[in-house]
C-alpha cells in the first residue's frame, strides 16, 4: 500500500456545533412540502 504525500487532504465535514447554520432542505412528505429552515423561522 502506497500513500502519496503530496496529495492535499480533503476536509471532512464534522459534527455541527451550536450556532452553526443548517443546510437548506426541501422535501415532499405525506403532509405536504417542507422547506427547512425557511418554514420554521421564529
């Protein structure tokens, strides 16, 4: 097994932290469409 040391490492997304923004998600459900977080802003 060979590892090429000149190859840049890809950043792996970690656990989201409190205060981080959530990704936008659109989904169709049996109770209608969901647009998160737009539909759930306070």
